[in-house]
């Protein structure tokens, strides 16, 4: 095996009618850096007019996951050293790639096998044909570091059934395959031991106008999601108008599940939660992915340049690992009435599009 320091971080090749893009940083669960994003975008642009490539497949090397997200340690280093321009460059390139996948003129198939979170959802969640497996574990976990979902995550969350968008955005909870299909983050569940046969079929037997029909040959209905049984209390709680009201309704439920969620939210960054709630609700009313990404970009760059909680959250969870973040403000009760407004109204130095 090629040494991980010298191997290309994106494997780019064609197999029959299939253009294959494989994230190749398995030691980091294929976490994205700027170079990887640029390689993915360049390959997609090159294949746009290549008549030999009729379908594109995006997946990840290794069995741990497709993509654990962006490299947040590098993000932390950029912010604390005053290189916000580099951070903006990363996010602008990443979001442009998300749009490229969503609007690509040829069918894009993604395989979110294993851990697929944050930036991984940006790659997997906007494709034409989105596949999960029995090993899939999807999430937008940004509030766990005092941050807010991006990469079009608010667009997907805002369209989830009922108020599950607010629930999964605020808690950062994981979805299994059945959950991902139910919530609109995936289309098909294919067992992991059938993936290689699926790839071969897409490359050599797929009708270029109907790759979905090929995928259906390998699709297996997962066990039903348990989420519909929780929708009643989730809709009641997470339709509350404000974050403090959501917490109040959680306590009023008087159940173990609701108490656990209340306890979780109580330990997360209040500002990140407020901004996230505002972002998902804004995205629910927007006309498309591009508009949602613009809203996310405003909020992300506000955290990068104006508020300390993102740096503090990464420090506590991933740098010092003391798991003792000092949020500003420290509690949900101390938030301003419209705590999401400064991030919502922020105007970044460079526009997204």
C-alpha cells in the first residue's frame, strides 16, 4: 500500500462509463482539505463535457466512513492566527463544490458508507442518487463545537418531516440508514457487501439515462426508522418559537427522552444553538440550495470573524480536549431575545457567489 503521506488524497479515474472520485484519506476518515475540494471540482468540470463519462460516482476509501467532514483543527489554526481570508477561501470552494454536485448535468451517485458528517453531507446529500448502507452514520454535528450546520445542511434539514430538522440540527444526533432515507438525506439503502457489484454495474451495464434502475437492483429496504413514533413530541417541542421555549417544552414533557435532550442542549454553545435554529427556519422558506448556502456562509463567517465560541468549541473538543468549553454567553437563559440576528445579518468581506 502506498504511504499515506504520498498517496493522492483523491483517487480520480474512469471505469467504463463511470467517472469515479474516491476520497483517499482514510486515516482521517477522509476529512476534507482545500486541495481535496479543488481536485474534486476540477475532475467534475473536466468530465462535464467528456462524452465517455456518463455517470459520476463519489465515495470514500476505507470502511470507517465516506467523510467525517472538514478539517476543523486546520480551521482552528487559521482563525487563531488571523488568517480569516484562508478560511473564507475554503468555505467558498466547498460550497461551490456542493452546488456543482447538485446542479451537475450528469447523474451523480454518492455512497455514504460509514461515518458521513458535516462536509461529508455536503458531498453526499445533494447528489442525484444518494446511497447509504447498514454501516451508515450521518449527522450535522456542528453544534457540538459551538458552531452551526453548513454545506447545504440547513437546506436538507429544513425539508425533513415535521420538526425533525430543528431536532437534528440542534442536537447534532446521528441518523442510521433508515433515518437518513426517512429524513430526506438519502434515497436507497444498499448492503455494504453489494457495493462492489453496484459499482461494476454502474460502470459497465448502466443505461446512462437510468442509473436509478441499476441501483434498485441492489437496494434493500432497511428496518423501519424509529423516528416516526417520536414525531408527535418532537413536533410539539421543536415548533416552539424560541430556544428557551424549546427547552421549557422539553422539561414539560416529563419523559426520559426529552430530559436527555434538554440536558444535551444545556451543555452546548447557546449562541451556536440560537444561530442554528434561526438558520434552519430561514432555509425552510428559501427557494433553493444556493440561497441556503448564502445564509450559511453569512453565519459561518460571522463565527469566524466576530464571535469566540467556534474557536472555543474546537479547542475544548479537539485541541486541548478538556471537554470544558467556556461559552459566551454561558447559558441559554442569558441569550439576547433575537440571538440569531447578528449572524443572520452579517455581510462577509467576500460574497459567496
